[in-house]
């Protein structure tokens, strides 16, 4: 029988701390398990059951962590970025076919008006006065109970094949793809990461990752809890508060994206005493590639190994990871297969042998218990995304003789801005709505800290004018800030490849950017 989240979260000793947060008393594993059971019963009572979609729009922190776990244990959780604009919430809530939206009591999120418009049930998350970190109760806004769905009547904890989390991934076309992740996917991935990092009940993780993102949810929260570890949930990354939180939490590890690590490096010299007082067992980095120079700086500062890992939404996060000492870490690689099988596939579908030569370079492909069964209602994406039973990552790479994987490039057009994935087509379509814009192509340009940043080439309509700032403001009114192009070039025509096709990949280089 495949394990479930209920099985994983049964590990921690009842009285041991599971969830903690700045200036709050911790929530024990016993209380966490009780909260999860009570929340599932509450949702079932509201007519919401297994596989029903529940959108969650909450600020980062302990309640976001526990609400996600409770929903993922009994219904299909759909965490959404609280920074989205109304247009984005409307797309996601409709596309998900959400049965309910959970928000903090008193929240002013634009998601609330959108939910009302779409007829999605609103449920308030209420934190009782003086409650330990992560404790909450759910209160429907309309007070009454709905007619239960068949799923709610069956109710209770999710089964291994039930969908437990639904996330969108940026599609190469403008429409983001729905990635349904099963209970078994979540349990497999959390177990893989727990085993890679050898978590134990003695560990405490300082979580600074956003909890609407697969990295924070699986590596930051589920994996350590699956080992009976404690998770200290912050309100989100803040370089000015990081070291004070470190002194309060006494963590043994943290995971972050490279931009966060770089901000920590810049503030470390003023906080050497705190670092000495709170020795870390390791640091972890994922979501975009880490410059080897920064790895060395971090290891020198914290006197601990930095473990670089490789993940994506469709794999429920982790695919490969550098191992802990005494095993070899190879900076510049994303390590060894760490859960699923990983291979390098040639253009004709054959698997390539190990070796770091050009002839051994191909697409990184994966298969295993943590990999999604396929995109929802998207046969075209599934046909393109899977080949011979392997999932195609869209990353180009090689595997050396020892099995260490290096990413050598992107085969997909998606822009990876410090771990936030941006669909260039989505930004194209927003810009095309501006009355002065005749043609546009968005693309990724190199950025020293984020890896990539969003850029665009715009051709204006004859006789019309628009400034870079005006177009940036226009995009910012319709999309989250990280999708706004940081550089807009105005040209007489869109640059095209040799065959006359519009090519986003390599465009930055062609235009001399970065």
C-alpha cells in the first residue's frame, strides 16, 4: 500500500514541536494531527470532500503551512500566490473549478470579490487569540452548510490515488497548464527529500520560502515533518530579519533560492556571532542554478555544506540532489538522481550513455512515484511532455560517469526568474492589449542574481507612442510584479531566426543583452 500524508505525519512524537513561528508558542505533532482531522471533518461538513478543489490564499506563515497540510490530507489543495491581481485570480479560480476559497478573516485580497463573482464559496481562516503557531478554525462566510457532494459524503482522509494538490505551471503557450499531484506523489517526494537530507527529530528548519510554491511546501514543510522534525515558519523571506529569526529558531538547516542566499551572504559579516551560536548541519538551494562562487562563500560563512538540488512542479519538486558529506558534492551540477529515475534522452527518443561530451548531451527526462501522471484536460501538452514513459523536463543536460547531472541549457521558452516561472506568451498577450503596441516578443535575458529576467522587444503602431515605464505600468496592473519586463526595447521590426520564425531562445544574446 502506498503511504499517504496521514502515514508520514504520524512519525512525530505527540508532544514534540511540529510547527513554530516568531514570538509564538509551538504546535505539537499531536495537536497538528488533531487539527488536520478536525479540518477535514469541517470541510466535509461544508460539502467538500476528496478531490474537490479548495483554493488557499493566505500570507506566508504557520497557518498557511498547516492549512495546506490539512487540505492536502483530505481534499485537493490549490495554493495561490497572494500577490496575484484580480485578472489572475479570475483565471486560476475558474480554471481550477474551485469549490471553495480559504482566506484569512479580515483579508482584503482581490481573490474575495472574484470568488463572489464566480460563485466560489468563501471560507475564513480564524486564528483564536493566543493560539499556538499554525492553529486555526474554519468559518464559512455565509454561515450555512451546503448540500454535501458525493466526495464529501465519502469524506475522510485522501486515498493514494486522490488528487491532493493542484498547481499551475507556466505553459510555453500562454495558457498555464494544470498539474494535478496525487496523495502518492506528495508522500513519495516528501520521503525522497527526507531520505536525501537525512532529517531526524533533532532537526529544525527555518522556512523562508513562499508556501504557494512547490519548493517551500514539499522541501520546506512536508519532508522535515515526515521525519518528526520541527519547522519554524516565517512570514516570508526578509534579509533584515533572517539572523534574528535564526537566533530565535536555532535551526539546523534552511532551504532557499539563490537570490535569497545571495542576500544572506551580503548581511552575514554583521551577524557572525549569531552564526557561531547556531551551527547549521547543511544549507540547501533549489529552483534555479547557483553560481559556484556563492556556494563557496556560503560554505565559508556557515561552516556547513551547501546542497544544491533540482526540482520542478511536475516532479512534486525534487528530481536530483547533491548528497550530504562524506559523499562528494560537485558544485555546478545538480547532483545525483534523488528519488525518481533520471536519464538523458536524445532527440530520437533513445537514452544516451553517461559522459560529459557533446555527444552525451540531450534532454533530461524522469520517471517515478513522485512524477505527475499528466497535465489535466490537456492531451496536446501530455503528448509533448511524455515520451516512452518518461517525462520530458525541457532542460538540456549531461550525466557524467559518476551519475552527476549538469544542466547545460533550456529547451523550453519559459523564463526562470529566480525560481518564479514566467510564460513569455502570457506577457506578450498583455502587452498586445495596449493601444500603442503593434507587435511584441518577450524573452529571458541573463541576470547576475536571478539567473534570468523578463525582457521584451516592442514594435509600436504607426503614429503611436509609448514609453518603457508606461508599458511596464500597464503590465503591472494586470499581472504579478515578477512578470513585468525589466527591459523593453523599441524596434522597427521583431528579430526573427534564419527560417523567419520568431525565436525567443537566444534572443537576448543576439541583441547583446547581459
